[in-house]
C-alpha cells in the first residue's frame, strides 16, 4: 500500500475515534480530513497527490507559528544529506523562505553567487521562470542546484533598486569549509591575526584549532574574528568557539522555552586556551544564529569588542522531530538569550521589516534583537552602478581577459608568481596597497564598450573608487587566489580598518 494512502487511513481512523467525543467542527483533525475527502470526491482533477497535500498542510501549520519552524520532506532530507557530504553543485547561497519570500541570508565566499554580487537580504523572486512564492524553500534549492557547469537564471528584488536584477549563474562545486581564510594581517607588522568563519559545522572546532595555532606560531599578539555573513549552523560548534576565549565557568548562552526541560544554561568548560588574547569580532546583518551566540558571549563577558552593524537577530531554537525515517519537522521550542539575559531573536511581527531590516532605520536603541555592536561601523557599500556591473559578472570577465592578454593592455602587464604584484609600464604595483593605475581603469571602460554595455561617463566617474576596488579584487583572485583577493580589499573595508585600529592601540 502506498505511503500516502496509509497516511490518510491513519488520519481517518483518528477522526472517527475522536469525533464522537468532540463537536465535529471543533476537532481540527476533523476539519483537515473533511477537506481532504471533499478534494478527493469533488476536485475537477481525478487524481490528487494526497501526500503532497498533507505536506503542504503541515507547512501551513508551521508557517503560522514563526519564520523558522519548517518541514523536512524527503526532498529536503536529500538536500540535507548532500550538504553534509559536501558533494553538490550550485550557486553558493544560504537561503530562507519566510512566507512567500525566498531570502538570501548569506552568499558564500568565492562561489558564483558571491562573485556576481548577490547580497544578504536579496529576495529571489524567480528561478528558471518559476515564481518562488509558489515554491517551498527546498523546491527552490533543488532548482538552484544542478550539474557542474550548467547555468541557472534567477531574478532578485533588492532594497533600493526599483527594477528586478537578473542573474545568469554558472553552477560550480560549492566549498563547504567552515574557515575559508586565516592569515597574518599584512598591514600590522605581524601583530594581528585574522580568522574568517563563514559557517558553524562539525569541523569548525578542528579547523579553528589548526588556524589559531598556526597564527600564534607566527607571532600574532591579537586577533580579528570575522563572523560577517555567517548564517549560523552547528550549535555545539558555536559553544566550542566561544569557549576558546572565555574562562571556565563563564556563561555562553541560555535557552528558555515553554517546556521546563528545554531551559538550559551553557558554560565555558575549559581553561588555558586564548582567554587573554586581545580580540575584536566583526559582525553585520548577515551574521545570524550561531554566530550571534558567539558574538553575544564575547560581548556580555567583556572579553572582546564587537565591531560592525547589528546582526540578523535569529534566536529561535529549532528541535528536530521525526515523523518518518526521512520526514521531520524542525519546531521552534525555545529562544536563545545572551549571558546578560538579552533575547537574540528580532521582532518578526511585520515580516517585511524582519526581511529587509526596515525597522532598523530608526535607531539601535528603539529596536531589540540581534547583537548591537560596541562600535558601529557601516559596511563599505557598492554604488548602484558598480552593483549592476558586478551582477552581470563584468569585473570577473574583465580580469580573465586581462590576465589572458585579451584586452587593450596586451603585452603591457605582467604578474609575479609569489606576491600580489604586477609590473605595468616598468613599474611595480602592489595590489594590496597601491592604487589601480588609471590606464587599467580606462582599459576596463573600453572593455565595457566592447561588450556593448551602455552607461553614462558621469556614472562611471562617480563610481570610480568602487569600480577600482572590484577590478583589484578580481585581478588578485584570478592570479593569486581567493584568500589574497580577500586581503587585497581590506584596506578599503571600514569595519576591518576600525578593528585593526582598536587592536594596534593595545600594547
């Protein structure tokens, strides 16, 4: 017998058993079963997918509760298993479905989506011609994933843009490293180390131990921990990273729910790690959930300084309950609180505000939820003109053509192998620190025109510094790799510069 028929028989049996003791329409199960029977009897199509309808009903129940309770159907389980194995191809974003809005929580560093400038807070309204409001989160994930080298077309709604942004993205293998970069800050005379954590997974603690030991061996005296665009992940990993910096016995986070057994307090369990290493933690609106636990623990224990912008504010605890071996619901059972008792979850009464941060435009003091940084520094923003060029992959494309000698600068530029230095017109240019020569910028402008990209010279001039930053980043990425590319834009990163300034003032 098919599983869908078994589900219906069980439901009907329960209804007939309970209906005698309940006023029929007061029995919620009766309402559902009555509706299903009417569909089976009167719907104009003879065959309906009863299992699909049941899953839709469960999703409807969960979506009426909060933005983060959700159903894991068999397809969702398959996606989860792919995530755990690390063997899938896609565009490189973490997404969340809130009512009918498919929202980008985090673009993953070095992926196709990241290269094209997809941002946290972008709302994906269409995938391959299908409206995402009619798709579940995992149906959208399945559409976004596909064979390596194939393309997917999406349309995005972005705050501040009147028209939808169109992206054609080539799928690639998505790196699932928790810590993509760790390095000694080249602008600090070897004093500052930086560790970038982009997600919390089962390997985060091991990756962190290897990274921090490597940096300490190189002689760093302080650390920048970058949790920007970290959408969260493994709760235990967040506890372990917090424990690295806190004295034994310090509170990391507490959980409070309606059921008494859900109430717990989590403490640092170890000493003699990095409790005395001067620390700055970078956060932004893309920092959520597990990354907010770490930032909150560091802040409330006065263990380091939090720099950046308010975090997302995702502080609801989901517990996984299995319905079948490959079906489960992630049900919100509690909320996270920082050591001082502040609730991490941001208000989601008005989903538009929750989704696009509209309610954060008044003041940090009026709005609760998330981690409010000790030092507020806005992200370095792309101009609208630069964002449009990046969304079309034009900076990435130009860097490829430049390196291959396929632009007007053919034969006039060479690249050293070991360091981000190019030789242009006989002059050495350090791409970490030196400005991009005007002739390269002009070459990019000519490249745009060769691609028949229409633009006003005035728009190009107004966006010059933003354009040069993207040219620098893509050239370094193409020749020396993603970590070097990341370092090459730090001098223009206001949040990093403030963190560096704070740590250089410490003896």
